């Protein structure tokens, strides 16, 4: 019996994008995959699903959960 890879499980969770139910799992799978940005999640998603099936809510959820570092610096006025 074969088990699904963390990347595939992440893609499935992202496609569902059930905020209350999947957010913790998405964060854990992001850690397992070594991901840190919203774009990385979107890239893995298009590897497993056709782009036309990916709903905008997925991108919005990822951007909320994993904001771009530059955006965080801009919002707080901090820079490195």
C-alpha cells in the first residue's frame, strides 16, 4: 500500500480550502514541504490540478495565511 506524499495531501487540502477545518492541516503540511509563501502553495496546486479548477478563494486563503515578507515589512514599517 502506498501513502500520498505531503505535497499531494497539501494540494487536496488547498483545493477544499475549508477555513475552519483545513487551516491547521495546511500549516503542518506547509512545514513538512518546507514552504513559506503563498506562491509555493499555488505552484504545488497547479502541479496536481488544472488551473481552471482552482478557485480564487484558495489564493485568498494562502495570501492570508502566508503573507509575503515584503508586505509584512511594508505594513509594519520595518525593513531588514
